């Protein structure tokens, strides 16, 4: 008699490799059942590797395929010591850090050289399954999730020992365009879309309907936006949008 569990696990290798989600870490944290659930939910191939070298060897024959690489927190030291090994394997895909302890995620965030190696996403492992899948879905679309406890690290406070210097140059003509707001520029296209609709007073349900996404995904986008711009609620986020739209936001394509 056929064993349903064995049959299900055997299906792990039959998905297309056009896109794959690759977990780096022990089977204790990324079990076969986890891989199977990812494949069933997203319809893409899912693999687990003990180290980045295994993934690199496996990717050599399929280097053009899109991928998400999720690195478990037990690999933190190796990730920080050899970041180029991970970013090279990821290529044009997305790199994310799976964490169970906030201090581990904070350590990576404070040590990761974003200027040289690009941004890295975060995947909490101690959240509800539907939340976990929603965050993973964001990563698949290269929309990086930033936990709220890291929001204060996005825009470092001004050093009180360094005085603000007022420019002695004459005021620029009003006709000269204002420089793009650097915080607004950090938002992804989808985050700008959600922020624009939030500023119109639309509910999560209506925003989800307008953008063709789930309400939970809308909540995650709002969470990301408030973290990136350094506010605590959607009202303050809308106010931020109004402050930048007069010179730049309306001129940027967010639809």
C-alpha cells in the first residue's frame, strides 16, 4: 500500500526550477514537511542545504534561475565573515535572514554592509504560519520585510555633538525642483502604492481589492512603510506622504 507521507515528500523534487526557495541551515529548522508546504503554497521548488557551498554547487548548472536564499541564524557568523559567498549565489534574487531571537537579527542589521552587499530581508521563525508565508511571499517578489524592532536603526539620529550648519548660499529659485526625499525613495513600488491609498483614507480591505493582494499582505506593507519612514501608525504615514507629494511623490509612477 502506498504511504501518503512518502508520496508527498517524494514530490519535493518535481517542481520547476525556474524559481526556487533555498533554505540554508539544519533540518531541525527547515524540515521536509516545511519544504513541502512551501512548494504546495507557492508552486515553486524548495530545497534545504547545510551550507552555502552545497547551494553554490547545486546552482552551478542552473545559474539563470530566480531564487530566494533564506539563511538560518545559526549561520550568522559565516554570513558576516563571507557575505560575498552568499550574495554571489543569490545573484539577481533575494537574500533573507531567518531568526528566532531578536538580538541575532539586530546583530546582523548593525553589521551588514548594505552599501557593498545590498539589502537583506528578515524572516521571523516564531510567528503564526500564515504570517510566515505572507512574509516569504513578499521575499519572492523582492520586497524585503523589516521587523519593527529594527525600524529605529534605519535612520540613525543626528549626532548631538555635530551642530547643524545653515547654508550661507542664497535661496534657490522656486522653479528649481526639490531633491527627492531619501526616505521616500527607499520604499518599493508596491509600498508607495499602498502608502498613497492609505493617504486617501482607504481601509485595508479596499486597498487589497484595488491592488489585487490580500488584506494580510497590505498589513505587512504598511508595517514595512511605517518602519522605514520612522512613524508608528497609518495616520502619521499619511501625513508623511502629504509632506513629500507636493514636490516629488505625485511625479513618481506608483501605479
